[in-house]
C-alpha cells in the first residue's frame, strides 16, 4: 500500500484565497483524521470521520474551515477565505478500528 | 480533562548515549498510550504502544512501560544513533473504543556523532 497520500505537499497562497487540501486514506481504513501542526499549538485535531461520516468537528477553528469525505478513498479540507494565521502543516491520518494511526506526509500551507 | 505532558526539548545527546524522554498523562479511566516519531519533512509514525498498566511497548531499541501508579510512559533507549534524531510525541487514547488521540507537545531530539 502507498500509505496515506496528501496533496499538494506545499501550498503558498495569498490572503483571502480559497485553499483545498486533499487526502487519500489507506484502502480499507474506516477512520480519517485531519490535524494541524504549528510551533505554537503543536498538533491539533480538527475533525475526524468514521465511514465517511463526520463524527467530531469540535476542533475546526472557524466557519472558514470545512471538510468533506464524499467517499471512502478521498477527503478534502477547505479554507475560505484563507488568512496568514492559517499557515501550518496540515496532516491527514487514517486508521482501521482501534489500530494506531497512519499519517500522511502533510501539506505545508503558507498564506501571505 | 485528558492531557499529555512531555519533557521540554530540545534534547541533544552524543551517539551511544542513553536516552530518556519523560511523558506523564492525565486521563479518566484507563487510556492506551503511544509514542510517535516524526522525521524531518514527514508525518508521524507509530513507534510503540501499550494498552494497559505494566505493559511494555518496544520497537527499534526503544521501550516504554505503562506506569499507572505514576501516570507515566517514559521513552527510553540504551544507545542512540544519529538516525534517531527526530521529534518524539507521546499520546493517549483516553478510553477503549475512542478514536481521538491526544498528543503531547513533542520533544525534539538531536544526536551528534
């Protein structure tokens, strides 16, 4: 298996623009997680899905953030409009049941 | 609430030194405990885990023992290598069946040759 695939690896955008981050989980995994990592706040769980259904989005910072999982093999995290304080590394992870997570390599987002 | 506190970094050691990275937790019930490692430019990888008190997780020469009496899960390695340089995260899953992992702030480890 190729692992959890995230795209793009790097994204630089201007403030106010829409940003879409993509994730392909490991085939057969039933949980998908979106995390944000910054120096100041460490790793923060934004939202997670079980069988494509959002279970807990309490970590989504604002209405500017939205996440979807239209099928078992694809998820997106969208920020609209983006702001400089959204600059971070965004990780997607997937798991099967209660096994440990498998993380993707992350998307480094810079909003200027 | 449920939380994880890790030893502040950065930690710098010489090759072949003994490593300890402290981790303590606060949780209701009986959490499962994990150590993850993040190499530069990569995502986190599961290093080891323990699901109940007195369990010892081990992998790649690293060990950690789940100590309920001290609410700790310290990471140890007897002889570190330059390739062990990374950021290490302690985490807990706060109850059986829960999916959310709560991570510590991470400890950056640098090993000098």
